[in-house]
């Protein structure tokens, strides 16, 4: 299946998606923060100052509640403390706010009454209501927008790694000064949130593969008007536009062969997957079933589960039949398993 001029035109016309990594989170976000952390990680519960959550199966579960002389849970140290972290410190909440009621930046229901820089009173809306920043009163959640927010480093223990959703080969940590630090896996590895380590690409489900270095060449030799491998999957490729001699495309458009084909850079085409060798996960695009293994003789195959390589099998002295998805006496030879 040769890539047509229509696909080229589509690639040129598509707008590139820019993934921005940010550490600011809003309290009313519906996605669970624990999807970014390995099991067992304990965090300050967003919107509170005394409670923690523990991540289990990428979901938040109740942790500990701090009381007594150490009533604050410290997200940076992961312990109950006597004093509040910056996130929970309300000593300067009224500074520069004038006189009147103001909402809390930590929790949607909290409010404060200020007189110039002095805090005269504080409270919490009851019955599940939120404090409205405009009308300065408690209202039902449907009648206002919750502006409460936090930073990752307000709730994450120091030096605890967590996933960068925009870059599979990167991960974050927080320094002792609550500064978000971006880390990059070495040698083309990807960050595995389940283990908290950098591993082989095929062991990570990645929706945002990083743009390979010099994917469209360099100033000395630019790749022009060609398709190139994404260097991460068997099906993915980029189209490098012709921007002129010595001008590599800085923002090539990502494309993908359908589930029955792998990309072949020499032929500039999508080819039947069993005919192609590939350095990456051969189950790319195949949710379940079996895939011929890249072992000479075509006797071996791999089970695919949820689009990932799992158990390897062998037909012994028989051959793997891609079409029937089973072993057979008939000799089959595929490009993927031939010398």
C-alpha cells in the first residue's frame, strides 16, 4: 500500500498538536492524579491540609489523617508536621486583597473575610456548596466555577518520580525547594509509571512518542518530501516537508499505517505486517490474537494482549500460519521470519 499524494497533502494540511507540560492542576479536575504515580505513592490530598491519599492501581485511596500537635500533612516530606507547608499557609491570605470576602485557592468551599491585610474571619460553605468569587457568597456548585488549584510540587514528596503525559521518555520529580524538575530517560528508553523506572519502549503504552532527534535530517542534509519512521513503533511514520535545501522540517506530521500493515521506509509504503521486520513491539495495532515472531524458520509466534507482546510460543517442527492464526504442517515463509 504505497503512500499516496493525497496522504502527503493531508499531512501538510494537518495542524500539529503541541503537548504542553504544566504542573498547575485545578481541584475540580475529573482525572485521577494517581494515574501518574506508581502503586504505594503517598501524596497530600488536594484541597486539604491534614489528609493524604495513597495510589493503588492508579487510583486514589484514603491515606492518613493528621491530628493533634502535628495536624498538617506535608506533601514534600510525606509526614505529619506541626507547621503548614506553603500550600496550606494562610497567614498572608489577605495581603493586598482589600476589605471583604475572598475565596480560597486550596478548596472551593472555603472563604475568608479580610480588612486590608488583616484576617478577621474564615469559614466553609456547608451542604456541599462552593464559595462564589464574584457574588461573594455560598452557592451550589452548578452556579459557579471552582477556581481552587494546586501545583504538583505542593502535594508530591521530594524526589518522587511521576509520569510526564506529554513525553513518554520523560518524567518529573520535585526538588526540596518545590521546583518541578524534568528528567529524561537515557538511551531511548521510556518511563514506566508502574515501576517508576525507565524501560524498553515496547514495555510502555505510549500515546505521545517523542519526536526523534534530527528525524528530518539536519542543515547539512535535510530529508525533503519523504516519509520517515517514527523510530518508536512498527506502524508510525512522519512526513518531512520540502522546505528547501538545508532546511529540515522542524515539525513533521505524524501518520500511522492501518492495523494490517507496518511502515517500510525503503519502499515509502505501508506493507503487510508479516512481511516486515521491526525493532519494536510487533503487536502494535493488534488488540489480541497472534503475531509471527522474528525468528528464522517461521516456527514461532507471539500472543498479543491489548496491543502488547506477551507470551512467546513455538510450533516446534510445524509452521505458523498468519491467516489461520495457528500452527500447520504446510510450510509458510514470511519476510518477518526469513533471513
